[in-house]
C-alpha cells in the first residue's frame, strides 16, 4: 500500500519591519537643493577671489584657481543630475 503524498510545506518568510529603500527619483529630487547651494557658494568664493586679486595677486589667484577647479567638478555633477532628472521626467508615472 503506497504512502500518502503530501503537499510540500511552504516555509514562512521572516517579515522585516524596516522601511523600503528610498527610490532613486526621491534621492535625485532631494539632491537638487544642496547641489544648487554648493554651486552658489563656489560662485561667491570665485567673486571673493577676484576681488582679492586686485589687492593681493598671489592669495587672490589661489582662491580663484581653487574655486574654478571645484566649479568645474560641480558643473559636471550638475550635468549628470540634469540627465537623470530628464530621464525620470520622460518616463510615464507608475501606479
């Protein structure tokens, strides 16, 4: 007499109470204000450096050069941010 066949037992999965990870588009939108503020600070630093060059060529030039290099890096970051933002805006909304 063959034994009874039983349905496989489903294992219960542990439930986590942690919040789901933030969505990428939320992170992108949260990044906009700090990015713009950093750019504004660099513009102010560059203006300060230009003003100092009229009084003290060496120190003013160092500030202008440093702020210019940082500005180039932030401009690259801003371009990447804008591309990501355009991709999210061009996608249809998910429901």
